C-alpha cells in the first residue's frame, strides 16, 4: 500500500466531542458525534461525507447501534454489533477503526469505542465482506478529549 493511501485513510475520520447538552445522555447511550471527510461503508449502508451520531440503542443486549444524521432528525442505519474488548484505552477520546476496501469502494467502519470504555462495538458484515476486511489495511483514529 502506498504512503498516499495510508495518509488518506489516516485523515478520513474526524471525531468531535459530545455537545454540552448531551453529556449525561452520551454516557448512557454512548452517543458520539462523528464527521467523515469522505464516504464510508457500514454493513449494508453507504454514509456520505458528513456528520453523524452513533449511539447504542436501549436494547437488553446493548449491541444494537443506531446511526443518525447530524441534527438527529433521521435514522440512517440500525445495525447489530458484537462486543470488542481492548487492553488499553486510548484515553478520553473516541476511537474508530476503519479498513481500506479494494475495488474502488469507500473505506469500511469496523468498530468504535466510546471515550474511556474498554468494551466497544464491532460492526457485523456479511461473511464474504468480513474476509476481505480481515486482510485489508486497518487504521484506528482517536479524537476528542
């Protein structure tokens, strides 16, 4: 993979902190505001460049994630995830892992961690896509305070 592609992936995700009015709700539903500088894939959906909210829905298993548009007026996707643990927290920032996909497709969002939490959310892709993503170059972005 050339350096230009790695740099493009590294600059893909900009994650901002929670809005002041949502801090308490954010901890409960792990809501984060994410801005993508180019289109990205999540299972079964293409998200255009722009700002979105990721949040855990109040289901009993806490593994259903809803993605909303910037003003939270429209649901863009409701997706199942599996828990993903990490050994070390990256601090108080949001952590998102993306993978470069071959064939000219947009990068894929693989997982995200709410700031300071040791358990995050890994998106579940179809088996044939999972195989490709497992072999792809992964980049993890950390942002926010």
